[in-house]
C-alpha cells in the first residue's frame, strides 16, 4: 500500500521546479494530482508525464493564482475529477523585482500579496469544507527563508511569504479539531525561478553564500520527500510547523544580503 493511495492533491505551480518535484513524489506514492499551472505548455506536459510514468489520474488546469475565480475553479475541478481534495500544496511563485524597499511601488507590493497571501487564503478556504467532511486534510505552504532572514531587495516577496506563514499557523490552530494539518516548508533549492533571478541580478550571485551544508538543495532529492512526509499519515500529529529544508541556512542568516544601488 503506497503512502498516498486513494488520496488527491492540488499543487499550484507544478509545471516545473519544486512544484513538479512534489507532484512526481506524490504520484509515485499513489496520489492523484491536479496540476494548477499558469504556463499551459508546462502544465499539460507535467500532467501527461505523471499519468504516463506513474499510472495515476492527473489533470491540468490553467490557473493564475492571483485570480480568485481561477483558484476556486481549480478546487472545483479537483473535487469533480477526484471526488475531493486531501492535500493542498500552495507553491506557485510569480517573481518580483530586485531593488531597495524605498524604490518599490504599491503595485509591486500588491503583486506579492496577491501571489501569496490572497492566493493561499482563497485556496485554503475553498478546500476546507472538503477536508472537514472527511475529518482529514493536509495543507503544505511553500514559504521562504527570504522573509525569515529578511534578505535585501525582495521586500514584497519577504512580506507576503511571512504573512502566508502566519496564516498557516492560524488555520492550523483553528482547523486542528477537524484533523487538518497545515505546515510550512521554507526551502533552499535550485529552481527555474532562482536561475532566472541569478541571471537577471549577477551581483546577487556574487554576494550569495552557500548553505552551511555546502550546496544548494535539489527539488527532487531534498524537498519533495519532506512534502511527502507532511502529506502522509506519518505526519498526522504535525501541524503549525515551519520546516526549514535549507541545508542550515536559517541557522546563521546565510543566503544573500548584497548592497543595492540608491
């Protein structure tokens, strides 16, 4: 019996990177997966790969998590296709700008809030009645060491991810009587988004430090297994926690803190 047999999962941003790694790990353990992805080509390819390789049910739904109606539709499709939602992974990331706080615009801050705070709230609220009806659920929110260590240049990302972390703890407390576990992963892994950021901001790469373990994490080898643990029955008494899957970066404030132009 696989760990996630007869379970269904929604994973946002599952077209590549950490989201795809988690989708693959869940599928390998028997879960049916809804790939909620903005990029239609990547999302459709991911769902097809999951079906072909693991023999599970996988569905792709084009989803911009900044749009409430699309988030609600995502959940409706999962319920219609799989009969419910057992696991929700809020992973989608929409990027941001890299500059000093005083140079950020209201629109940039709002985009961070839409991508993380509102998207996470809408999704969690939408899956809640389905998890409550089963008296079981798993919510896994991907937050960031950026916010924990307050890295320079990424204010909207830092703020919104920390707000999502607080929201996760709040729903964990309120929904615990329904056996719904809500937890956070703060990863440090080489993803498509990080590669693009480093390409756009070469000074960031120069000022960055490796985690104490001496390497950047791998989504498949280092992150997906932790998500599987949180999604499984092994974590039925684990809720409201933040798991730093970052090679020790959170211990001493590693990562980046580079000088930014005025």
